[in-house]
């Protein structure tokens, strides 16, 4: 996985709290190698998805 791909994975969550911290963590993980970056990208994406689901649970779908 590349850093660009990892940043694209979390791109849809840009407005959420701690997004800037997540980007910084991806930069740190990319310096530690491909395996670390891959794991960090998926953990961060899953955390943001869970947070967004929890915040929006039960609200009317405005799409």
C-alpha cells in the first residue's frame, strides 16, 4: 500500500474530528514500512466508519 492510497481511504471522512491526527499517523506509519502503513490505514478507516455510523444512527437519510 502507498501513502497516497492510504490517504484516499480516509478521504471521505475529512470533516470528522481528529482527521488531521489520523493523517499524521499515516505519515508516521509510512516511515515504518508497508505492513505498518497497511494496518494503520485500515484501523483508521474502520474507526472513522464506526464513529460516523454511531453519530448518524437513527437519523433520517438525507441523500
